[in-house]
């Protein structure tokens, strides 16, 4: 409501109590207007979201429970056994096996979609939902391939829907403190980062099974395969074990990189790498033996990313370890201190930071902590997304404009693993420049019926 002048003396016009009450009533009425009045993809803050899920068991169950204050309208899972406990807990929610059928049939009743299924289905399901104007929460890693990560970023921008990747650590206090402290010069200019995990905790480095057992009851195997090439069912693929196969998962790096590498990506504004080099092993403890497979990720790997200078900040080398391998101990670290099973180390020209703590602890105690300037997340990672979907909060902290490039950077490591050579990446041209055949690994061919 604009202020008006009554005369040349600039006295403000006094609004009558009646007009004030009328204006207030109009504002109140707007906040509870039905969603159809606001248009597709727009939900009034006072309403509940109508949420559908692609995936109902495993990690999807945690996402569902964290969103159950909203209206759960449809679940989709081709594996009844995996989803059984969720179906029992939420018996009135409609059930589907194929996400395409669910979105086609329930689309008009859906505001938002949670995609929490095997990696190879993430992009096809998420992009279909976004193009229908649905908000999307997609589990990490955001995608199965590098190309899908770039495409998800583009489609999210084009459609304007609210998005979030399920790397819940990005809502944490630690990741914000690391960024604030590093930017305050806690360890000087960071030039080296080590990131590692104890995964895989599932089998990797295996050959494709040759026997063909019958598909177990309750599983729609063809629908579970989704866009992946057709192959006979085998219990070596699921549940959970799909992570180790090229056709379905992204290995230890894809599974945990969007959690652990995220710390450095965020704190240092790394952007996309200019080169990636990787080495793989069949065994970890006794020998280091070369690994090569057209089917599965290795037991262990070391991946080295080169990130170019950013403005006044110099280049950064980030090295990833998995399968039980760990980085060298920083010299500043106390002898009695044990290395965790997974984590991240920042090394700068003035010191080191491990797991959100400057080492040694004597330096941590001396450090004058800067003021907290980054907004903190209240509630769960899912709630951060829900609030934004309702227009009751800012853009989610891990929206696809951030999560897409992070995933793209992480998955470039899997491309390098297929060649075990240094690959040079022109991110702007979306092209590996020194090994032309590596470009064939940026995406995979979908089988008929699935598209981006």
C-alpha cells in the first residue's frame, strides 16, 4: 500500500481503521488461496504438499518419514519386498511399480516428487517430474552419468521448480563452519585436499553371473531395470548390491563423494575440474593389482582431481581414496590421534584441518573464530526443501544449480577409472580433449521407452 501526500507540507495521509482492516483481510485471504489459483507448481504456504515418491524402501523410507507431515499421495517401487514395511506403515497411499505410469495417472494430484531409487533411474524420473512442473528431491548421487548431471542442472533452471539433492550433510553446521573458517584464513591458502571413505561395504570387482535363477516373487524385474540394458535377473544385483555395477550404480566414489567431496567443493568454491586421473585395484591389503572390468567398479581406487585457480585463489589438487585406502597423515596431526574411517583433510600454507577441526588441537584452541555469516538450516534437509516448495523459505541449500556441478565433478572420477589415465576436461565444451573415446563414457544409451 503506497503512502500518499495530502498537501505541500508532506503530511502523510492517515488511513482509516476501516480501510486498514479491509487491506489486512485481503492479505490474509491471499495466504490461504487454493493451489490451483496460484498456478502449476505453486503451493500456498498454509497448505500441505502432495508428495509422490519414486522408491519406497531403503533410503526412500527415511525421506518419506521426514516428509510425512505433508500429504503422501503415491508410492512407486517395483520391489514389493523392499517396500513392504513402508506400505504397511502408510497403507492408504496409492501404490505403483512404474514411475512413468504413476506420474501420468497421478500428475494432477502431485505437487512434488521424491526420487530415492537406484542411481540409474534418478535422471529419467526426476526430469520427467520437473518437465511436468513438479518440485523434485533426488537422492545422492544426483545422477548415474556425467551428462545426466549437466542435463538435470539445465532442466531445473528451465522449469523453475524447487529442487534438492539428498546429501543431508550439506544442511549441517560443520560444513558451514568449515567454509567460514577457511575463508577467514584458518589454515591459509588451501592447495591440497584429501577425501576418503571405507566403502564399498558391498561387493565390487566381480564378473557378471552366468546362472539365471527365477525372478523372486514381488519383484517386477523389467521395471526395476528401467533405462538400463536388459539382462537376466540375479540376486547379486539387489537390494543394495546394485551400487557396484556399472549399469546401475556409481561405486564407492559416486555413493559417498557427494557427501565427502561436498565439504571441499563448498568451502573452496571448486567448480569443475580441468583434469582427473584415477587408478584402480583388485585387492587392497596384500597387493596392489591392476583392475579392469566391463561390468563392475573396483575394490579400491585412488582418484586425483585438478581444479584450476579461482580468482585470487590458487589451484587445488583433491585426491580421493576408497576401499580401505587412506591418505597420508598431515604432519600437524598429533601422533596419538587416529584417522577416521572416512573424512576430509584441508591442507593450506598455514596449517591443516581434519573433520572440521584445525590440527593440532592447540591451534584449534588459539583460533579466533569468525562471526557466523552463512544462514543455518532449521529442521531436516527434506524440510529445507519443503519450506522452499511452499514459498516459506529461500532456495534449498543443495538445489540442482549446486548439486548438478558437484555430481558432475565427482562422476568425472568414474570416467577416469575406466581408462586409468589422466583425462583433460573442457567443462565449457563438455568434452574430454585428450582421450576421444572417454567421451563415450559421459553417458549411456537408454533402452526404448525411457528418455530425458
